[in-house]
């Protein structure tokens, strides 16, 4: 089975499982798990931050970041289609009394910063207190323009806002351009990365920031029930992913490019958009349904017209899919 539904479907490899088997562990709530400590130290170093926190998921990581940056009655500005607004169950509002101010994103995932500025509330009893801007990199596979990030930071400085990055696929952005991870993370006060997507770990995310931010975040993690004990078994998989699976992400991007080319010659220009490890198809629903059924009948799992490439997909798999597309009568 070739599964293109998401890069969350990756299975830990034999070598990753071996590392998990051999991981030294301790009670992480006491700060005594050497594998968790090693992961947190390495992630902090890679993201150029003082400290980092191993958490159960990207959703928990973003929620902890929001709870740490904002108090009850505060507000964060966020993209209408950003994960931290749309796909996290309203957690910040439900659990933190934090109001979101969603705004439309530009097609490339950036925001109109004049629009953002116009939504920063003045200090007035009528308004929630605007405290934070949240960005996402990559967004729908697209990497945020560097110039936009610099300008967003300047806007935050001007208005005394914090800046959080939902970097679930941060390392796909790194693999797609010549920039260090420290440099790309530098403008942000906090950065969340997922270990369980392209990096191939079964579970986990990491939240990075200043020492003060992370000690407060650690308190929130415990309160949310996210204090884990011998978590080194899974942290070791995450560390393995950080050490071994970043450079290979470019291969996933190549696979996406190859398939985009094939689909574009089959269905015409404009029928497909590729960005890092994703392709988005833009076909009439009936045509897409035919393609989807053809794929499924041949053991290629696809769902909505977003196909995602990851370490479970080999060059042979790509050849097979290209062949399937080329032989489809449509
Ligand atoms: C997957 C994802 C998350 C959340 O990760 P989970 O581990 O599934 O909770 C957050 N943000 C973005 C952009 C994502 O793609």
C-alpha cells in the first residue's frame, strides 16, 4: 500500500525502533529522562533558542504556546486557515479564555501586515488585549517568504506583540532553501515543530523558546496532563528523526515535483500546484473522483485532492504512480 494521504502516516523504521529499544530512560516529570533531555537540548540548539520542551503533539505544543504567551482576555492574531485557529478545536478559547482574531491569509501563506496592524486593538476597556501573532511555516506546503517574516517581526516589535511559529513542517522549509534552522527560527519568540510528520517519528512535537518561556510552558504542559514519565522511549525516536531525516526531505520534494509534472501533462497546466512535499490538484470533482478511484483500486491511498510525500514513499513507488496516471483513460 502506498499512502499519500499525509506525512503523518510514516511508520518508524527498523533502525528508529532499535534506537527506541536502546534508549536510556528516567522520570521526565523529575527532569531525569536522559533521552528526553537530549532531544530537548538538541532541538533548542537547532532552533537557536535557550530551551525546549518535548510534548505529545503539535496541537498540544501550539496550545501550550498560546497559554504561555496569552492570559484570559488576551487575543492572538492568526490566519483564517492556520492550524492554530481552524484545526485545534478552539483550544485556546476553551481552555485559556484567549480570543482569536482570524484574518485571511495571502495565497502564499503570508499575511497583509497593514491588515494585521489595523486589527491590533488599542488599549481600551472595550477590547481584548492583542498579545501575539501566529504564523505557520510551511503553510499548505508553501514556505513563508523571508522578507515577510522580517517585516512581521518588525510589526510585532513596534506593537509589543510576541511572535509564535507553528512550524509543524519547519524542516521542509529548511530543506527547500539555503538557510540555517537557527536563522529561520530567529525572528520568533517561540517555535513548535512536529517530529511525527516528515521526520518519521511515531509521536511527538517540540516547543522551543527562552528559558523563562519554557519554564512557564512546562507548568502548562503538566496542567494539561502532558507530563510524561519514561518518555525517552519516544523522545529517542524524535532525536533520531532530527539527526537523520532532515537532509532526505529534499527527496520528498523531488517526488512531489515529479508527480506534479506527470499530472500537469495529463490534465493540463493549472491542474496541479506543488510546494515542498505536497501537491494540490485542481480538477473538476467528477474527474478527480475517477482519478482517486483508479489510485485506490491500485493500492495507492489518496483522499482529498492534496497528496503528501514522505519517507514511506520510494522512487519505485513514484514510478508506479506515474505509470498509473499515464495509463488512466480519462
Ligand atoms: C499537523 C499539524 C499540526 C498539529 O500536529 P498534531 O501532532 O497532529 O497535533 C499543527 N500545525 C500544522 C501546520 C500541522 O500540519
